[in-house]
């Protein structure tokens, strides 16, 4: 079936270090979204990428969408303790008349002070 | 506050029982999604409705069913509950079939 794979599953970094999570799809995506879930919370939308090769920045966060629209990455520069949480990518897979948002398994980020 | 309301927040029930989880989407959103999140796991897509009609189905068990009503609220019915059904169930809504999804706070189901 159609899947969105995300690596790594867990990442521990020292505060101030950089962090990257990668997302790969077995099929071409119409768009990719990124969400953040704080411990005990619910996923919150961060950003959506639509165009092939698109790069978007939000302060210390950089999001990329691959040229083939099958992979994406989220990079955080100089992590802070407030970055703690699980980061999910979610690909919009078009299948006939249905559009389904398929989430990756998430990367759980721990930032050590 | 995402604007998506889920009730109840917590639910404890015994194996073999049936429960109903309720979701009210954001005003104006036509799509409702249901996801299951087990402990330290990712989000498993269960089902999507769009304006009252089933739009997409994921790994939803036959014991589970859902519907979206004319006022666009949705209910997820879980029957013949098993211990393994214990999880956090999220509802999300979006304007259409694309675009950002807004998640509710979730319903934590514990089956004992």
C-alpha cells in the first residue's frame, strides 16, 4: 500500500545542535505537510509544500520538498528545549477521486539542556 | 484552540463493550478525518468523510465504523472492544480534501 516513511524514529540532541528529519513516499505526492505534536498534545500544522523543489523557512526551521515530490525534510538549526516534540510529515496522496492525508510515523525529538 | 471539539476526553470501558466518540469540526470545514495513535506510535489513518460521504478508508477494523451527519459532526463507533484498542483517537478537519488539517484534543480510550 501507499506509505510515507519517516526517519529517524527518535533523535536526542544537545541544545544548540541541529536536527533533521526525513520523509519518503513510495508514490508521488500532490503536497506534503508538516505537523508538530508536543508531549501530551495534539498535532499542530506547521507548513505545507506544494511545488517540486520548494524550500520554505520559518525562523530556525527549514522545510524542503524533493524534486520528484517523493521526499521531504525538516531541518531545525540550533535546537532549543521548546523544540521538543514529535514531528510528523503528512503526504497528500491522490487516488482516483479520493485524497488521503497519510502521516509518517514521526520523529520524536528530545533536546537535552 | 484548533476549533475542533472531541468528546469525551477520556473513556474507560471493559473488553467487549461498544463506545462512540464524537467530533465537531471547525466551522466551515467539510472534511473530517479520524486517526488512531497508540502509545509512542504514529498516527494511523482510519477514515475520512467529506460533506457527509465516506471519502477514503485506511486501516479501519470491521469492528469500527463512522459516519458524518448533515450538520457535519462525526461519530466513530468502536465495538467488541479489545485491550489493543486502547489508544488516543484524534479527529481532524479541513476545508476540503486538501489543505491543512486541524486536530482536536483527542479522546483517550482505555479498555480494561
